[in-house]
């Protein structure tokens, strides 16, 4: 599933990550978008277990999100902790 512009704006306003309505470049916004796509692909793979191209795409998305989280942890720990609690990524 593709994220439409309306879904992106709803996602950003719901969590309050974006500084502007069109802010898609901040690490928090990208992590939120990746998390939404990861959840969608996970639901898809539960029903289609042999869809290996989707599985490969999911693994790549998880890696990208991990790299962004590592960057945010190195640069600004308070923003890192806030996004973890907001998106409920880790315990």
C-alpha cells in the first residue's frame, strides 16, 4: 500500500513530528512513514507467506528505519526517546 498525501499529513499531525505540513525529510517523519509501511507489509505477509519480494522489501525497510534510529540516537537522544515512546517501537 502506498501512503497518500492525506495519510502522510494525518500521520504527521497525529504524532506531531512535522514542523510543517509538508515536512517529510525529518528523521522522525521518515521513521513514522517507515513504521506505517512496515506494519502494512507485515499484515500482507501474514496472508501471503510465499511472497518473497515483499519479504525482501520489508527487510530493507526495517534496515532503513534502524539506520535512521541509530542516527537520531547519536545526534539527539531526547528526540530519539520521544519517537520510541510515541510509536511504541521498543520496550
